[in-house]
């Protein structure tokens, strides 16, 4: 992918209201996406922030970055807490009431991935 055309970053405290803060912040950005893909981007960012708040033990905040490229928009959610390895191939049992966030990110986004060094970073891209 080419250079970043525009970038934004926000730190959000790991509280129950973190996903709401993320949705409001991303919705306020003037991102070059059609409305349907923009809704997908907000929804998937919400899923990653929720996942980080639930599973990142010891993190007081998550960092959400949005990068606009010529062909796609990338969202990365990073925390410095301790969490489990992020596996996009895991599928919850049919009757489970949670655990579908990463599966949704994999299904709806154009591309996604994760890395773990100190904490975890999970990203996805939506093609423009």
C-alpha cells in the first residue's frame, strides 16, 4: 500500500463506554468512504474496541488509529495490557452469546490481522 494520505488517532479509556466513544469519534471524521462501507468501518472498530476492553487485562486505555490510503482506510486498535492470542479463525459454538467479534471483522473487512509484542494490535482495512 502507498503512503498514508491522512491519519487520526484517539486514546480511549477502557471503560464500559469505550465503544460508544469510539463510534462517536470515528463517525465525526470526514472519511472518504461510501456510507455503507463507512457504517461497516464504524461497526468493526466498535467490535475491536469492545474486544480490547473485555480481554486486555491491565490496560487503562486503548489507542485507535485511522489511516486513509489511496485504496483503503485502515483502523488499528492497540492496547498495552495482557490478553490472549488473537485468532481470526476461531468460531464460537452456535449457542454462545459472545465471541464473534473477530469473526465479523474477518468476514466484513477487506483485510485484517493482528500482532502481539507488548500488548496487542488488531487492524482491518475497508477498500475505498
